[in-house]
């Protein structure tokens, strides 16, 4: 298949003035790791624009660069070459404080490996991003509890990660990513270890976030999960292999109704 380097325009009115600016814009991004005499091209010239309130699935074989791309979008890693702009601001021009603020306030990140703190319980794990927000302790706790309730873990709040199943750990990671009410959610294999029912619950949660106007990027190996998104980007060997919109007219009509 011919790689399509330019994403399709989301249907947001043909008048260019009405079209919003991309919230995420990667331009010719390369990430190259030098390993002794060889080099690994984790990303090899990726250009992609994501617009506010898109729901995008990222697919591709193991090693195709999905996590690398998510880390760059989440400002956790920097490209070897090429540029990345978030909300129109060049990531390379942000200082450490600005990057920290973006990571903490704009972006919720669900990692492939969860990244939970092992020594503290669920509430404290979920509360963590709020510590920097200046909220009072009681308020923080209430928000963390509400976030855990949303993922169905009201009865596990005092458990530490090693006292939870894999799927429960994943849900704690999701509750933590959502606790700051970020406008962008980046999820790297969020349903990877979940049973079908819990997976469906997480997908419902994503649908609600999408309906509320958030922007979602979800890495998945599962075609049926990707079909929940409105756009599917496929990576191969660090390049975009395809980028297609998914029509979901019935659901989108419902969401329009909800929004009035
Ligand atoms: N720190 C690193 N040093 C060297 N090579 C790396 C590093 N991180 C990733 N890579 C390589 O870059 C390529 C892309 O890795 P990445 O983690 O983005 O893949 P992925 O698509 O997320 O795969 P998976 O589906 O298995 O999670 C892989 O070949 C990987 O081995
Ligand atoms: Mg990965």
C-alpha cells in the first residue's frame, strides 16, 4: 500500500476559515536510536494532524513506532528531527515548566505498562496528578474517589497495585489519567489486559469523553476496538501506512443530540 503521509481532513466545513487549527501536529518526525553500529528508525518521517475532538485509533504491528509516537505527542520524548506542535505551540520551544504544565493539565496519559507507584494505594496513585494543582487534600481525595468510581473500583480504593488484578491495575491507570480532566487523552493499549466486559466499559468511558468534546488517541492491536474510533491511523516500520476516517453516523447523531 502506498503510504499516505497526509491525514484526511475531518469533515468540519469546507470553508477553511471555519476549520479549527490542529491540536496535535507532527511534521516529518523521525526518532532514530543508534545501537552500536546499527540504527533503529522507530519513527521515519511521520506527518499527521489531529483536530480538536477527534477520536483516533493508532494501529500497527509490534515495533512499528506506536508508543514512540505517543511519547512524543505526550511531551515525554523529543524527535530526532522534524517538529511537533501542541495547540499551535512548538514543543521544542517550551521550557521545562511549560512542558510540565502541559503534561499535567492538558494531557492524560495511560501507559502501556501502567506506571503505578507500587507502595501506595489506589486513591494515592490517582491523586498524584492533583498534588501539583494546589487543591486542598480533602478535595483531592474526593476527586480521586470519583475518578475511581467511574472505572468501577469503588471497592478497591485502599488496595495497593500488587493487591489488584491486571485489569484492575489498568483501570487505576485510567482513573489517574482522567483525574485532571485533561482535554487530550493518550492511551497506549488501554484494554490490553482486560476481559471483554471491562474492555467494553472502558470503551464506553472513552465514548463519553469524546461526546464531552475531548480529543482521544488510542493505541490498540484489536480491530474491534479501533472501530470505536472515528479515524484509524496505521503505522508500519515507523511510517504511516494508512489514515482513514470511520463513519459512525448513528452514534454521532446521538452525540449531536446530547450536545443539543
Ligand atoms: N529506548 C530505545 N532504544 C532503542 N530502540 C528503541 C527504544 N525504544 C524503542 N525502540 C525501538 O523502536 C521501535 C519502535 O518501538 P515502539 O515501542 O514505538 O513500538 P510499538 O509500535 O509501540 O510496539 P508494541 O506494539 O510492541 O508496543 C522498536 O523496534 C523498538 O525496539
Ligand atoms: Mg508500544
